[in-house]
C-alpha cells in the first residue's frame, strides 16, 4: 500500500445510527457517527480485552464496548469504565487508535500513514462534489488491488473479454497517449480493427481513463456517462471495490442505474472470470511481460514503488 494517502473506505450512505465494522488497509476498523453526525474511524478492538467495538452502540457521543461498557470518545480516549465507577479517573493509556477521518463526495475517507494528513482529498474535478444523477455499488473482491489497478489501464482486453457487449470492436491499439501529471495519470487509447477483421459493425473506439493516486479511476464511457471506480486494499488477498456511475442526462439517476447494474452484473462478471485465473497476491516486479501499450501500468507501478514503504505490498 502507498502510505501517507487518503483512502476511501466506506460509502456514506451505509453509515447511519449503528457502528459498522469493516476491514480495510490491513486493519479491522469501526466506523461510527457522533451525535452531531460526524464520521469517526477507530481500530475495531477495545483496549481492555480486545472485543470488537463495532458490536457495541453509540452513547453520549462515545462508542460503547459491547463487552464491559467502556466508552471511547472520537479521539479514542476512554471516558468511562463502568466496573470502576463513574468517579474513577481513567488511565490515559486506555485509548483506542483513532484515524484521521474526513467525509466528502459521499464517501468516508481515512488517512493511512504517519505524516500529517494532506489538505486535499484525491478527486477528479470533472465529477464535481455532488452525487446526484448517480448509481453506486460496492463489494469486496478476492484479488490484490495491484491486479485491479493494472487491469484499469488495459482496454485492449475489451474485444476479447467483453466481446458480447462490444461487438465489432477492433483489437489493435492505433493510438496510445499517456500523460504523467504527478499524482494523476491520464490515458487516451484508440482501438481499431486495422486490417484484422471489420465484420460485425463499428471497429474504432477511443477510451479516456484517468487514474488519481493512489487508487481512483475516472472512465469516460461517453460524453455524458462517466464511471468512478475506487480500489481500496483490504489485505493481501482482497480489495474493496466501489463503483459510481454518473449520467448527465434527463432521468440521469435512472440511466445511471440501468447502465451501472448492467456493467456490474455482466461486464464485471466477465472480468472476474479472468481475474480468478491470475496469480494471487500483489503483482511482482518482472512478473508481467509489458509492452509499449502498457505505459500507463508501468508508470503507475513506478510511482507506487517510489511512494510505498519498504516491505509493504
């Protein structure tokens, strides 16, 4: 994982009155809201005897452990130990780890790393701050996030893996542009039959994809349809995949829902059929035989290697 970055860990709509236990970034986390509605993320273990705080409840602005009722405020400090009585002074060592947390763009974000949190969240200006006219979904996929990030840059699998939804799409990469914009990689790829096979309809199509470090993807499906995809590591074998479809059209939310449901149930299942056959764990250096058309992937891995800590995957 790339340290000292903001990672989206949860869809805001999922967080209501009850605490939620999640696995992200190699940790068990609990996400909860204060009485004022602020999102808070703690390590999901009580310091007393290790119970999962996510099984507890929110009381008086604190999260209450389900085992012995200890209460922890948003900073992680223990404010009450019932079996010691309300007058007993609580040791400052009785504290759960609290993660810097922000909520924006309909997502809960956690800062992963030891440096001071950056002021700016990773985002795409083209998507704006609102979440209207959208449809979204999320689930945990059984693949390391580097496998998924690599596949984001690879559109030349579309004529084969997604042949049924891209009839007649040519397999030849005739235009390939990659721009290194620091914390963003912009790509533009055009596929064409180019003398291979033009049967079955249109052959040429241009794909526009932008990746924002560490793990966000913007995919331009058309001038009025866009996809935001986020791949947040869970552990060495799993990734939380969040997808939001935007439709700048009349009845946009309905259109986004129809497109998103089709994509996620048909197209993504086609991807997973192939991903299931790939090696497990992170992509290792030299494992793939990259070519000129893989410049985007190569650049992303270079940036990742420059930023991640030694020994991190």
